[in-house]
C-alpha cells in the first residue's frame, strides 16, 4: 500500500501548471488515476482531457500518474491538466511493456487497492468545493459539471436497472470473492453501483475514500488484488457505511455508467451530445468504450471532445494486438460459416 514519500507532503511531484498552494478555488475538480507506461498516458486520457477543456473549462482535471515523458508532459500543460507524479506507483511497474500487459501488471500489484490512498492524499490538497473521482480511460464530460455542485450527498452511479449484483456474473463473482457466499446473499438483490465514478462535496468524498481505504485494509491486499474495489464500494453502500448518498442511473441520471446497456438502448440528444432516454441531461458519461463501434456514439464523442469528424476513435483495448488478432479470427470463422463478417 502506498505511503507518503519522505520529504513530500503527500508523495506527489506536482507537474501541472502551478503549485497547489496557488490554485484558484474552483467549484469542481475531476480526480483520476492514470498509471500507464511512459508516453502512453496521454493516449489513455486524451478524450477525458479534451472533453473537460471543451465542455467545462471551469472544472479542473487532476490526474495521478506514473512519471511522465516529455511528450505527455507537454500535452498535460497544453490542456491545463494537473499531473501528480508518483515515482514508484506500483512495485516493479514495468514501463517497457505494452499497455495491455502493463495494465494487467498494475492490477496484480494492487492498483485498485492503492488508488484510494492516493485519492486521500490528493483530496487533502484540493481546494474545489465538489470532486468527481473517475476512471480516466472511459469517462468523458458531456456537460458542465460545475452545475451539479449543489447539495451535500454523494452521487453514486447505478448500472443497468434490470440487473442486480446476484444476476450479473462478474459482480456476483467479485462480491463472493471479497465477502464470501454470505456477503453475496446479502447483496444479491441490490442494484449494481459502479465504483468508476463517484461525485460529491469534498468533505463527503474524503469520508468516502476513508471508508474505502479502511475496508481495503481490513480485507487485506491479497483479496483486494483478486476482486478490485467494486465489491467493496457496493458492500459499504448496501450496509449504510458510506456518507448519505443518492443514485444516478444509467438510463435516466446525469452521471451514467452505460457499460451494461446495449448500444441499441442508447438514444442521443444531439444538442447535448449525451445519451438520453428520459430524465436528466447527461453530464458524465462512463464506459463509452463498450459502444465505440456505433457511429452515433463516436459522433457524440467527437462533439463533446472537439475532435474533427474524420478522426478515428477506438478503445485502447481494441488497439491491443492480441485483441485485434482474436477479432480477426472471429470474423474469419463467421465468413467460413457463411455469416456476416462484421
């Protein structure tokens, strides 16, 4: 587990456009982890950074990263992204491997358990009134986050309304791995809450991160390495151990985790360029990468990020050579069986 480095107040090197002590108070900040190999960080956070700059420049994007290369450092400065560099983000992190292997290695070394300690240190330095803790690879802003800086409750993101923890294979496996069969029975009929996006007043976010960190320490590093932090997030919410919270659903809320929705279930408000069915306009879109094969999704992403219409979009996962080879093999098999090659 990460601990503050000697001689540094919170273990970070501030590589952003200024020091925290001189940051102008802002209404909202987005805080995330971007621990990827040198000079691959920007490829992973590009759409998030562009969406913040394009749709809500009043909000500050703060990313906890591995040491940045020269190119990435320049792009961070260009888009006004604050980088908090960690000299040794995970034990024996190998920056020479390709991004897929590096991600897997980071998981094995306990990234999901460590990130809440990093969040805690970073939150102590922020001067924003509200904070969005977000995954960085698959989140974009589609509206002004600053408009949501009201109220005192945490906002949690609920995935597909038709699914529960007990009926979704991955989430049920994670909960059983963390809390056993008894824990799974307790949570089986509960909605799936995504740990990838959490929003709230900074004091409530500190309470949230403290609760997560304490539970991670109680469960132990080995168990958390195998299941991640999503089952902990769900367990603490279901047992009333988080600060007061409200839920934003994938179907109708303003903060949407759409990974468990079918692409055909997403409809788009082109003025806002976010998926809507009924309910609130989307401000935070999470797990868009599950839908990047849809032209409508790609067009909306280009609009909120300011990218030109001809720019190709893909998930970094899609770019992994093993994934490309597996999909090419699947297309070949469909052709041989006389099916559609798409």
